[in-house]
């Protein structure tokens, strides 16, 4: 039945043909092992409910897991028994032995399918019950027929008995006839001393001129008339019995075949369903085999008309060119409803548009697709691709294209996917561009997910101007004059027609004239596009540099944190060692004091006790506070608590301290925390945040107006300096504002182990705009 032009069925078939679904089906059918699978592939339709699509994909995923983890699914050619099953269901039908052998072959494979399905428990397991053949029927077919369809003696006890009698009767007849052939007096009457059979009766060949020498019944004469085939009277009764036995055998064989046919007919409905399931199962296996060629994955299906696909490739192109096919990411329907793809001829625009449509159809059929991600559920898919010229209908390319667009606009809904390739071509460029833009605007207003390809500058401006429309260009290597086949979103692809024509080899004089005409008549669109692309590239480079700087800042902050934690761990270990040494010294001193006291109590020499106490007094005395020599300004060395390279700036001899430059901060530290080393060099930092030194303001950090990440880095450095200087409290000025910086300071105080407590300042000290951090 041919669909009426413009009907939904005709538009559906037109879209499938435009997207080359028939060619994909052909590749699929070629991998099917038997005709039931090929029949299933031919009849399978993508236009089904979302629930049915999910079931198809779930069954494919289950079979893929089984084939990965377990035995292979049997794949072998099978005879077509659909008509035989239908015939067997009719009253009085009798199938021949060879026909029943064909049925048996199908039932045996069905039994193998059942064993495969019973190995695991999943969505495919329910097919095992349907595919399980009638055990009685299969057993009788296996026991009763040989490979050529001949009934075996085991088909029935009666058949075995009759065949035994036939063998015995034939042997008896043969014995009698051989006796006649061997009689001496009759040796000259035989035309050929062999037993022959005519009409089921055993006869002897007698020369015509000796017919009177043998009494019997003439059944036949040779063509030459020289030989008569005579049944001797002595074997007539034996032949009669033989014919009766053969008739009884034929009746028994017919009875057996009729019985087997009737048993098959009783299973006709169930067996027809089993044939469909066998076709579906083998088609799924063949589909997985086909999809393995393009590295297919089983997609998810959304409920909405929107999709998001990564590494999308055209399945037929992958079958033809393998890994050379370029993959692209494509998402549409959620935020943007339309995509306009631009670029040079042979640049991959139409291939990408077809790939988006074909993978949806393939996924709806239950095939793994050459992409990752999620398919959208579209209740209808329309495509206008290629030349729509129809000479028989007196339609030009443009007229045919417009007729298709008219029919689509009459049927399309917000749940449709529409693919339009080079819309508006074939007529005046300005009129064609106006029509194309009007069609695109109408589809956008209806909320229809649409992919268009075009060279027209009007459509490029439309895509940049309208919300919900994406603009993408297929890349082109100008130096090599070759397309890259990569989709670049946000950029329009130039047509590059003049470059391609020059590469093909058109005459230089002609190309110079064409370029001059183009330069004089073209709008400033492409030059504007070049400037915009340059700005985009500059912005991308700036973003990359910012990202690098942010990563470097994070690295330095993490390094500083590790160094602070390392210094804290060293200090704790040093305190523990000192505590243990002090306890040991104190224990020894106490022991000696107790011994001295005991000696005094016993009246011993007091001079020895006094000497012992003086020695202990010297051991436990405070260390000398003799002033250390201060390093000269400009001396480089290590700030020991943080193990950082610093440089001496100023000296305070009275307080035995020095001012050093630590990562841009001027910090006073005790001279004992500095270890001079002229071989060290002070590292230079990039991208410093503004920091108020303690000398300029008494340990108050001003964060107002700074971004959160910059403020956090400044707060960390401020706290490092305060801890190094031995401060017990610092103030942070963040202002009241929207509370972002205040929240930052509070979270920092709660997480940093060096902060003992956090509180807001008193009203006279700034109130809610100032935080006070009490340090450990």
C-alpha cells in the first residue's frame, strides 16, 4: 500500500529515506543468521511509544551483558516454516516427512535458545517459556524421522512390525524366484538372470520366444518386444501378501504423518509467536554485532523532546571509514530549540544533521548508537534533505522542497524533531533567505526542536539575534584548504567557496575576477565575523591565563598550609623532646636532693650536701640571656617556624629582633627564629593581593571591596604573620555590606586550628563591620 502524498505516513517514510535508514537496515539484515531475524528487522518501526523504546533498549542491554559474561547465542540459518505451521492448523492437513524435518530443525534451535535464556534472570527470561517447544512433538519428530524426512521404524510399534514382516516376505519371494533362475532346464529362457519389480510385484525377465516354458502372468513387455516380465504362478500368492503389507505400511506412515501434523497444528499459535521471538532475539544479537563496528553504546531516553549527545558520529560513515570519522558534541531542546549549522561545502554540515536524526531512529529501533549521552523522545521526525526535484510531477528542486516544508508545517508539533538541509536553495537568494528565515521563526515560535544547515548570511544574523537559537560553524583549515569536520558553537562557518574553487583549479584570471566581484558586493558580515572571532579568541586566552593564575594561587596556598602544618608538627615534637629531657633532669635532681636530705638527717657531712645542692642549682638555672649578634640588613636566610626564605630589612638591637620581608609582608621576628644563609634566594611572587602591614596599622586587615578569593588569600597571609610574630589577637575589617566577607571570616575562624575564638568587635571598635580573632 502506497501512502498518500503529504500524509503523516508519507512524511515519515520520506524522513527515513532522507536519513538513509533503509541502508542501515540492510547492513543490519546482512548480519542476521536466519530469515526470521531479517523479517523482524524489516518490519521493525521506530515510531513507537517511549515505553516500547525503553523496553527495546533494556532488552539490548540485557543481551549485551549475557554475551559479555556467558556463552554465545546460537546463530544459524533456519528454514521458513511459517506457511507449514499455518497449513498444519487446518483440519485434515498432512505434512510430508521432509517438511516435518524442517519444523524439527526450528524447534531444536528454539530449545537451544531456551537453554541460553535460562542461564540468567533478566528481562529476556520471560521469552524462555514462549520459545520452549512442545516436548512430545519434538521428541516424536526426533525419534520418528531421519535427516531426509523418511519415517524410522521407531515412529510407531505398528510401523516397526509391518516393516519387519515386509522384510521377511520380500526375502521369501526373492528366495523362490532365485530358485527358478537357477534351474538347469530353464537357463536358456532368461533374457537377464535377475529379479525385477513392476507395480510392486517381483517378476522374472523371459525371452519372448520362450514364454511357454514358464507358467505365469505377463505383467509387462520391453520396448523392443523381445522380453516379457512374467510373474510365476508359484509366487503370485506371495506377491499378493507383499502388496498387502506394503499398503498397510503406507497407511501406517500416513497415519503417523497425520498425527504429527495434527500435533503441530495444535501448537500453531504458540509456534508462530515463538518464531517472532526467535527473530527478535537473533535480530538483537545481529544489532549488537553491527553496533560493535561503530563502538556503539546503549543510550538513555529522556521523556522530553530534548537530547544531549557526546562524541556523536554518523553510523554509516563509521561503517565506511572507521575511526577516521570526526566526533562532535550536540545538545538541543533544553535551553535552545534551534541550531543553525554553517560552513563550507563538503565540510560535514549535512552529515552532522543526518547523524543527529539517524542515531535517534537507530536508538528507537533498540540499537546501540555511535555516541554517548541521552536521546530525546520525539513523537515524529521530519527531514528535508537533498534534491526534491520530481520531473513526473513537474516540480523543480525549489518547488519540491517547498511542498515538503508545507506538508511538514501542517503536521509538526512541539514534540517533533525537524531537520532542514540548505532550506531556501534553488531560487533567488534573497527570496530563498527570506523564506528560510520565516520557516525557522515559525518553528521557533511553536517550540519545535529544529536543526538547519545554510550558507546564507541572513540566517546567520537571525541565529545571533534571536534567543533560543544556537549558531555553529563547521571548522575549515585555511592553510590546508581542508575541512576539519569539527562543530564550533558560537561561530559561523564561512562558505570558503572561492578558496575551494581555486583549489579545484579554476583559471587564475577567472578566480581574480570572481574575487573582485565578491569584494565589491559582499556585505561586511564576514569581516565583522572575523573581528568577533578574534575577540572570542582573546577572551578565551585571557580566561585560560586567569585559570592558570588561580591554579597557581591555589597551589601556593596549599604549599603554605603544608609548611605551616609541618612547622607546627616540628614545634610539637621539639616541645615533647624538651619536656621529656626536662622531666628526666628534674627526676635526677629530686633523687639527688632526697639523697642529700637523707644524709643530713643521718648526721653526715653537711659540706657534701651543700656541694650537691650548688651543682643542681647551676644545672637548673635559666639560660643565659646574653645578647646575640644581629645580622646586617640585606642578609638572606630561613625564617625557621615556616621554613621560608626571607631577607633582613631593619634591626632592633634592644628587643633582639629583626624585620624581614616574608612574601611581601614586613614582619618583626625574634633573631633566634632566623638562620642566615647567603646561598638562598628570595622567591618572587606573581599576582600579590593588597595587604596592610602591621607597622602601618596595628594588626587590623582591611578586606572591604575585595573579591572573596582575594580576601581569603589576604586573610591567610595576615594570620600567618600574626602567629609568627606571637600575636594573641588580630582584627579584620570587612564592613557590613551584604555579609559575604563577614561570612568568609567566620567560616575561616571556625576551620583554622590556630584561631581560638571569633567575635564581633564592640560598637566603639566597629561593631558588625569588624571581626576579632583570638589566637592560640
